[in-house]
């Protein structure tokens, strides 16, 4: 969430990298998925 406000482009790059390297590489991305699951 923080990265989006600071720099949307940088966040997009991280999301793409996370897909290529693996979501494990980005803890904040993993946390987002966990929060989404709990929210649902």
C-alpha cells in the first residue's frame, strides 16, 4: 500500500518481479494476500 502512494511505477515493477522470482521474494506482497484472504 505504501509503495503505491510513493511510486506507482515502482510498485508495478515489484509486482512483475514478484511473479517472475516468486511471491516469497516480497513479504509486503505476501502480507497483502494474507490480509485479503482474512478480509474475505
